[in-house]
């Protein structure tokens, strides 16, 4: 139902021509976003966050999880293997559905910007000194080059 479900749907979607945005989002919500959500929510609970704070941080993690994947998909088609430090274009070779494949590069970049904004909006109301590392994390994910 969680990480394994995301991985199974991801593998079973390779090579299919009818994979839409909803399925792609399901995959990444259950994989990358779930991993980040676990880390962020556990930190919030251990730090004594209120239920409201934990929920805001859960949403923050979901947004940055999707953001990571959108940026990763963009980099896979816009950077060289040397720039990435890993094999570029492997999603294309594996015939995987990606955000650029479904939305195009420009719309994918716009979506990434929106996810970063939405993530950071979840942090409004928190002490700026305490939320600064999370803001930096969101920006790092959004603007990374590899």
C-alpha cells in the first residue's frame, strides 16, 4: 500500500503508452514523497510538534517529494551523464513515464516552481530560524543541477 505499491506501479508502468499524470503522481507519492514524509513527520513528532504543525510538515514533505521527482525527470533529459554524475536519459531508454514526457519541459519547470512555492507556504507561521533548514532543503531540491 505504500513504498512497495509505488515501486510495483512504477515497474508495471514501464513501456505502457497510456500512463497518465494521475498514475505518475501515485508512483512518486508512494515512493520519494513517502520517504521524505516519514523523515519529516518523525522529526516533527519527536520535536514535540502539535497535530497542526505535523500536518503542515507532512504536506511540506509531500510537496518536496514530488518536487524532487519532477526536477530529477527534467535533469534526466536536459543534462549530460557527466553533468549528472549518473547515466542521463535512462528513463527514456527504459520507456518510463516522466513529467517532461507528459507535460513537456517548460510545463514541468513551472510545476516544479509551484511545488516549491506550495512547500514553502506550509512553513509560514513557523519560527524562521527553525524553518530555515527546511526552506534551504526545498530550494536545494528545486535548483539542484545533478
